[in-house]
C-alpha cells in the first residue's frame, strides 16, 4: 500500500466532528491538486510537505531557544530592532550609548546565528512585539522623527 493510499484510508476512518482543523478531506484535495499542478506523485508531494514542516518546526524551535538565551535588555533591543528602529533611536529610547546598542545587537545576532538586523527581522517577522513598543509619545531628539511616526506603519 502506498503512502497516499494509507493517508486516504486513515482520513476515511476519522470522525470529522472530532477535528477543528481544516478537514482532512480538504487537505487530501489540496495535496492532490498540488501534485497535479506540479505533475508529481502525491507521495512525493506529501514527503516534501512533511520535510518542509519539519524544517520549519526545527527553525522555530531554534529561534525560541535563541530567544531564551537573551538577557532582558537584549530582548528589549531585539523587539525594538524588529519594530524598525535604528540603533540611534533605540539608544535614545533606552538612554544608552549607540555603541552599547551595537554591542547588544552583535550579541543578539551571534545568539541567533544571523548576520544582519534584516535577517533578525525576517526570522522574527511573525512575532508580536507590541508589549515592547513605547506607549507614550515623545521625541527621541530634535533631529530624530517622532517615535510614533517610526513605529506606526500604514
């Protein structure tokens, strides 16, 4: 029995009332459509999708592990970097020197095994950093934009 046949048989035995996720029949339909679109066997599509899901899970697990190694200040800097602030803006907000922020960012990137702030933003794109964003309106300095202008994007 092929993997596809086993999957179809398993789905046929499931009680649809017990599942709150997308229906298994819908998943099978989408796998079948994907296989047809790509002119590939269903089994290969299933294996590729499972492999991709496992890789995503591994990446997410590594990301969470890296987050857990950060100090409270590094988490705060990470959140502000991911919110789009520059090093100077973060330094002004945290009342630290820009060099201290650079050091924190360097340590953060090392812990996440990344090479740039943009890679960090991409890695954490789905994370919600709202609790880290300042709630009060104030100017970072005379030459810097208003913090709300920086953090609130249309």
